[in-house]
C-alpha cells in the first residue's frame, strides 16, 4: 500500500513537472520567435478580417520589453504585464538584435498608454511628415498613388466574439444585407501596394501635418474610416506616435480564419484564407 501511494505521488510530481516544462518551453517560444494573434476588429479590412488567426514574427525587429508576453486571466485574478517580466529592457527605446521595420509592413505593437496589442500598417518612418488631405495620404508633402479597385462586399451581421457590426458606405444595411465599401490600391513611396477601404467623407479624411519623431513610427489601419490609429493623439484616446521599443513583430501570413463567434465553429471557417500571405 505504501509503495502504491509512493508511486502515485511520484506520478503526480512528474505530471506537474511535465506541465511546468511545457509552459516554460511555450513561453520561451512565444517570447523569442512567434506570438499568436487573433484579429478582434475590422480596422485592417480587407487585408485582415475579424477572426483571422496569425503568428507574429518576433525575429523581424529584434527584442524589447514588449517581446515578453502579458498574462491576463481576469476570471482568476491574474494580471501580469510584459513590463512586470521584462521591465529591465524598458526605458531607453532600444532593442536587442534590433532591425528596422519597412514602410508598408503590417506590424503588431503595444499601445504606448493602455499596453494593449494593436495591429496596423506602418506608414510613417522617423523624420517623415504625414498628412491626409481629402482622404488622400501625403508623405513628405507628396500624395501617394491611388487607383480604384472596385468595392469590398460583406454580409451585414455581427462578426467575431464581440459581435461587431460592419460600417457600410451604402448607408444603414439591414441584417443579412450586403455591406459595401469603396476599395482602392495605395502605393507607398517604396513601391509597396496594398488595398484600403473607404466608407465616405469622415473627419479623419483631413488632418494636420504630423512629423514623426526620431525613434517613433506612424501607423494607420487599411480600413481607413474605421480605424483608431496614429491620426489621433494618445491624449485623445488614439494611438499617436509609437516608440521603436513598443514594436512586437511583423505579421506575414494568416494561418487560419473563422467568420464565427468561435474558432471551434468549423462551419464558419474561411478555407480560402488558410496560409494566405499578408501584403
């Protein structure tokens, strides 16, 4: 009997050790190489859709405090921020094995104020001026090239776990109707082409001239009329200028996509988006 109890105790200890080792390995992998990211909003449509699942390449730009994971499990009272783990790397806006992002990269970064992870397209580099005039992006005083590319259509219904309804250019659309947005191809100064969506005239279609400070970056969503980004200062609830050390990594490919409220709802999977490259 004593031997059985001892063996059972050893088995429990070994199970706990296995779980701890697995968590440590997963944590190291997530910190150094790839971070999973689930698209929660429509700010990057139609490049990224609500429910797209991707891995962020952390090796692209090197490592900073933002490379460490935040662990937030409100249901059991756990709230560990990346700074709690890697705060010793914070403060000087530098990176270990740092690499420079390129204009047009789709980047996951930590919001400088609320510390949430965001995903946007890199538009402005340090020293650039950025302005929107009549809905057209101007970089360093020059308008980017735009060409019309038809429309983007989607069904007007709640999307993703948050049940967000899309905004439409063709006015209020009833449940199950077709929601339409104008689609254009924007060419950045370095030749990167990507699509953008427009709903109509918005206040963000005309902005002041922003000058990107040294060591910072200017980000925008591809769904231009439905994106909280660098066009709005942090003091007003926007993203503002993002420090170099807040970059987490580059998004290169959609691995999986679900149009439903849960990734387990297999009948809502978007098979045509599996392993799709992000441009």
